């Protein structure tokens, strides 16, 4: 089939098969750094940040198989050299390559895409991920070997592109949320409205994944993500959720989620889950209905979720516990009220303390998330936060450096004041070193306090003793790896 594709001022001929073949790639090569690239979560994998299944790619795979043959390769768990990858691509002979991207991994991701294009120039490459959503033409202009990029939620844009490619003559300028090249220039189409009904999306094509290779660090059990909702109505200055998923919370239905869990357990033997959304406790009625449905299903699963500290109550936590929840992640960020206020977090230190106390009371483990280097951070506030995290009684914690991402208030603020120390996008990594030097703290100091937080929290003798009491002998080797990772941070 010869496909005529037009932009506003150009036309190209794409030669595709009647049955389209789509290859979806999470582009980690053998011996290279592993990266998580899932929605707003973009960071290097580690002993703590375990490898996540590429859920978005699996959803795109489910869409693509409606139009032909599909293959998904996650380089994080299916290690291949570049030559092996190119050979695998040659055997499959795709018409369309979908490549996953992220800020920390972008140099690697685009190097892989470029090499594929050099070897297989007829393959059309579609890039997805937050990188192109936040930077748009500023990013795409540097990668002329790409054919398309999703700007915003990728699913409907990808679906419309598939329909257009399959049908014949395509005017790319009509596809909302699409970036592409037109006569050598970058064109970014009008934004695509957010998906109103998340249930319109197919379940992720988990049969394309090596599901047994995604395992939790603390028990080595296979797990998966369940994307239960999108969006967040709050105004935290550092957050990248709004440009991607918007402010309005949109949820899957309870029945959709329970059936997805059922499929995961019955078809793939998965019993460990992370309900992946920003504020799991925001709609207490929904949480209660979901928990009741999980209990009534008899599926007997174990799961974790993430929430704000001011959206949970004891009754909701007890219901979650009864439905199989064992851990709740809490966005704490700082132990200093002035920093919380400056970050527009809209929560109090007292609410943080109360939330952790409620979780402990009902028997839920807690994971506290902290950010160092927010506006106004000083040595005194950083030390206060470290002392606070130790006093809270958290079971686990993760610490990050504030990142001035584009399309965030913090990013605009940092640019305006000249705080950003680099223009290298791969260094925009909340799990890496700080790239922000303010009037009150240098980037090196921010990084040092983040490192200090890990060591002060996890290397407490009593914490180590209590942890050893809770784990089996077989888990000790994984724990040693985790502590070694902290020591080297």
C-alpha cells in the first residue's frame, strides 16, 4: 500500500503493508543504565526504585494490535545489544516503531532511535513520553530522525494516527496532540482534549510483557501497575502531572479495575499491585466502593497506593487494609511549614504527623516521599526535615532533589532567577543530583542533604534491627544490595 501523507505544506509517500506491523520499544540496551519511563515517573532504576512494567507501551500495544501484528520489547528485562536489537527488528520488519522516552534517559533513547533509523530508514518512529509533552518543538527539532511525537496523553493521538495510516491519505495537521516535521520544520498540532472516559481504553496487553520479571524489592514477588486514575487538582509548584494529565481527576470505573485485577491474577498469576494515581484517597466514596468490590471478588491480592496526607481518614484506611492494602505512599516533601507553603503544597506538618499515626494505628506500612532543594531551602530546613522523617515512624522513605521541569511554576521560577545549573535535559532527574542553585543553597549542598537523608534514615541501628526481624533469610541478600546502594549514593 502506498500512503500519501500531507502536512500543511508538504506531502510524503509512506509505503506500508496492508497489515501494519508495530514494534513497541522500551529502549534500554545490554550493559546500559536501566530507566523507569512511566508517566511522570522517570528515573534510573536501582535497588529501591525497582523496574516497573511499561504500562503505557502495553496500552498502545493493545491499540496497535487492532490494526495488525504487534511486538513489545522492554530492554529493562529483555537485555539486548544494539546489534541484537537491530537483528530482531529486521526479523519482525515493522512499519511503525513506538519508542518510550523520559528526561533522564533521553540521550540513550534518542541514540537508539537514531541508530534504528540509520539501519532501517523506511521504519516510521513514534516517540511517546513526558519529555516531548513538556518541551514540544524545543525538543523535537533536535531529533529529525523521528517521524511523530505524542504531545500529552498518547493513547487517542496514537489511535487516530493508526487509523489514518491504515486508511490511506493522511493530513497529519488534523491529528490533535501530534508533533511532526513539515518541510524540515517542526509542526506541533493543537492540543488534544484529555480522555473523558478512561474505560474507553483497552486493558494493557500484558501478554506482550515478561510479567514474571517485574518484581518487588522487599519480597521478590511479581507485581504490576494498575492505572486507576489520572489528574490532580492541586497546585504544587514542582509537579508535572498537570501538563500531562490535567487538573481534573478522571477515574476508571470500579468494575473496570476489578476485572483488570482479575485478569492479572487469573491469566498471569500476579497478586501484587500498585494502584498508580496521584491521590488514591481523594474520593473516599470511590475508594470504599473499590475496596468493597475487591473484598467481594475473593481475589485475595496485596496492593499499595499513594495519597496526600490530608485526603485520608481512619475509616478509609481500615477499609483499604481489609481489601488487601499493605502500604501507603505519602507525599510529605518537607518537615518545614514554610517550605510546604512556598511549594503551594496546601498541607500542614500536623496533618503529616496525623496521617502517619493513622496508618500505623490500622496496620498499614508507610512510605514517605521528600523533596530537597525547594525554594527557601537552607541547611537548617534540610536538617529539620531529616530529623522530622526519623521522628515520624515511617517504614520507608524516598528522597528527591527538586527539578525545574518545563511547564511547572518551579521551572519558570528557576529560569527567571538563574538557578538552573545546566541545559542538559538528561540531568533533569529527580532521582539524581540537584541542578538548582538558589540564593540559600547550592546544587551540591542539595544533593549532599539528599544523600544524608538516606543514610540517616536507613542506617539507624534500631531501624536495621527491626527490619532484620521482619524479613526471611532469603531476603537478606536483597537487603544487602539495597543498603549498598544507599551507601554509594
